[in-house]
C-alpha cells in the first residue's frame, strides 16, 4: 500500500495526511470547502484547523472528491460521524470498480443518530458488498496537534481480517506513531464513541469546580458503562482496558485539547448549549453521540447513568448540578464490572 486519500480537512484529517505524506505515501487531502482547500494548497498549512504546521509539498489538496480518490489504495474517512453516511455515498458513486481502493478506514468516533450504527457498519452498508472485508477503524488516544508535533503516540487499528489489520499497522506506523492491531472492531468503536460523552461529563465536573476525586470517579465508573455496553454488543472486554478504551478515555477526560471536555467545562460554568455550539469551529462528537448512546442503552437495556445524565443536560434542560445530584443519589451498589 503506497497511496492514500484522506477525506476531511479538519485537524485530525490534516494531521494524518501530514503523517502519511511525510512518510513517503502518495497522499491526497480532500477538503469539502473549496476556498479552504485552495488556501491549504497555496499556503501548505491548514490555517483554520491545524495552524502553524507546515504540510509537505507532496501532499495534494483538493475539493474534487473524484480527483482525490483517483488511483488511491487506502481511503481514510476523517469526517464527523454525522457526515459519514453522506461521505460514503459520495465515495461509492465516485469510485470505479476497475481501480477501486482496497481499504477503507474510519477515523471517526461516534454512533449514527438515526440508525444507532457504528461507523464501520455504515461503511459496509453503503459501499459495494465486495469491499466490505476491507473496512477498518483507527482509534486511540491521539490529539491531532500532538501527532502533528510528532510526539510519541500509540493507537489501535481494528479490522475484521487480521491481514488487513497488519497491513494497516505497517502503513500507518512511524518512529513516533506506534500502531497496535486487533480484530475487535466493535469494541474499538464503542470505546471511541463512549469516551467523548464521558469527557463532557468530566468537563461539567471541572466546570462546577469539583476536584480530581470527582474526575477519577467519573472516569472509572464511565469505564464500567463502556464495558457493560461493549459486553452486550459482543465486544472483547479486554479492549476497554487498552488504548481505544481506557487510554482514549483518560486522554479525553483530562486533556485541555479535548473539544468534548471543553463543552463540558462551559456547561458546568453556566453557558447554554446553543451558545457553546455557536462558538465552536470544530465538532465535539460527544454532543450528538450522547443521544445515540442513550438510545442504544435503552434499546439493549444497559445501565449507563453517566451517559444518560449527559444526554439529559444537553437535550432535556437538566442543570449540571441536578445531574450530579441525580448520580450521587442513585441506589448503592456493588462494584462489579459488567454486572452493576
């Protein structure tokens, strides 16, 4: 595999395109906004989403999807989860059966609101059936800015086919970007989706002025929620102790670069959801995913109280203080993961 199309000109898409191009991979970056695509191409920098990082001259930037996909072997979907289906439909129409890409990698962390599908399920539903085995996911604790700075980072690539996972492991790996493999596609995606909602909860806690005790409790009990849902949906419970589970959860709940934690901080400090969203230029996946996970937990009868209270705060007008009170007043239980 020597070529890639990165679909999505946000911070993470730009960082991954930079990584691959600097590695010598023939890489194109598709940016939906034509004016931004031209600006990135001219300046060799993404001034809106990843400023102050020079991009390789070899990286091609375009707003023409067919041009971006032409001759590429690997397609990275680095778009918000709510845009995954639309983007996949565009890709399905643009690719030719004769020179179609071999692999399709989801780099989004969310659950589709309308169908409650994971991103790989969306890709497998939309892309031609013969391409389903080439669908994979890249996830783990990885802020785009730190990857662009070439800070040591470890992530996980999950694929249904072990050979596909190993191929992508080699494809993405550099001397600072370490990639592990797994075949637990479901678990890796659930970890990436749930942690964003829990990061909003951690941000609310910090915004209310609570301390590190509270944050540690939220992370730990949030991990229990993640594990309960994963077990119900057939994931490997060990996945949630790894990079795509606990690793990403800790990063997103504690790091200042976390957009979801920033949403929570603002909610905890008294700002309204409408004002918060209006002030953001980048997507915080946990906002929409809180609805998906709430519905998913009800569908499968999985107890996810932190997730439910975040949903209530965002969509039902529950005050952050009442959400905390509601969590603390729940019936006393044993601490036994996967059961209580």
